[in-house]
């Protein structure tokens, strides 16, 4: 039996498997980066979640320019989600603070 040499396995980048096929020169629309919402939630809501949202929002344009359309969409979704979570967290904190304030007043009056 002759030892036949197999061609070396050529690993292709992740994007080649999962990127949709677009016609030559055609690109999908650029996803929104939600940078304004990320900055607003950082200033007015929850600082840690807002910073994470800014990081993901800043990745959208560079990934889109590099041709990583799926990565750009993923970063856009994460930026939006973290901005939403930051806004929701401040509402929860305000409700919790109001509840504890009312509870403290009730306990003080006893």
C-alpha cells in the first residue's frame, strides 16, 4: 500500500462559511450603531452598562468597513441591548429606592 499524501487541510475564515453571498460590489445595509443611545444611557442611567454599550457601538463601523457584516450586526444588537438594559436598570433602581424610602417612613412612624 502506497502512502498517499493528503493535501493539507486549509482552514477558511469563519466569515466565508456564514457570510451571505452578495453580488460583486453589493453590500448589505450598514446596521445602526446606537452610539447616541449608548452615550445617553452612560450619562443618565447606568455607567457600567452604558460603557459596554459604547464599546460595542464603536465596533460596528469598523467591522462593517472590514467586510464583517455579521459581526457588525452582532455588535449593533449588543450595543442596543446593553443600552436598553442600562435604561431599565435605572428605572428599577428608582422604583426600589422609592419603595425603600416609603418602607423606611412607615417603619419610622411605628
